[in-house]
């Protein structure tokens, strides 16, 4: 990231560092709660609109997975599906309150707040770490990422190839306030043309670390 920031500076960008989101990590619980409600509501609506679908609701999906667990769930169960199925409609007070908290923390006290404070055109951050080896015993080994705030706020976020770590691709993200797509596209395109980090995938059989 230090190298990439230097690249942007060499192209004339003014970089403010640090410019941290004060609400980072504060809406993890409410974010998951909203996800549970919306997963059920939206999946039910989608499946109900598909007359050709063998399953017509989240409950049907859960039942199908349970009936075919040897094929569908050989390693992990469907814990999130089960939790989502327990949720009520999107009019529930619990959902409405969680959604309001998410918007306040990710917008006013998140992206909008830091952009107003430092007069920013965009926020830049690593998209995430390189992909990890599948671990059936311990689960995922994610090392964090930057898509959380923009996703919760409903704001635009553009990811551009940024380079490689141990031969695995990593990206850089540019995100900002609502309706800032034109500015973000210009910045992301300028970065892409300057760094030219993307390489065609080779589909290697193994990665040497």
C-alpha cells in the first residue's frame, strides 16, 4: 500500500493518511442482524418470482439442504440460513432500529464524516488480503477488508487490481459518499492506467510460498 500511495502521489494526488473511519468495527452486530432479515425477505421474494424453481422460499432451501446434506453440506452446516429463517418481516422494530444504526454509523459517523472532515474526493484502502487455503478444521482465514462500510452505507465502491502477494492477486478499493460514481470512476481509471497491475490468470495447480 505504501508503494501504491507513492504511485498516486507521483501522479499528482493529494493523499491524507491516516483518514480513519471513526465507526470502524462498531456496527458488526447490527450489520449481521440486518443481513439475516434481508436475506430471508429478499430470497423469498426472488424464489417466489421463479415459477420454474424447485424451491420457493428460504424454508424450502433449508429443507432441501437437510434432505441432501451428504451432497450439499459435507463439511459445514447452514447456521446462517437457520438464523435468518427465525426472523420476522422488515417491519419488525428490531430490524428498523438496526438498519437506522447501520446508516448512522456508516454514513454520518463513517464515510460522510471522514470525507467532510478532511475534504476528500474519495477514500482508498486495501480491498482485502490474498485468498487463503481452504481449512475444513478451522474455517476461513480472512485478514480483513475495506468493503464493509460502503456496503452497509449503500455507497459506491470500486475495486481495481493492485498487485500480487505470494503470486495471489490483491486489489485496492476506492469508495465515497452517495452518488459519487463519476468521481470514483475517474480516480480508479487513472490508478489503473498508471499502475497496470493486472495480469491474466494462469490457473496454476499450486502456489509456492
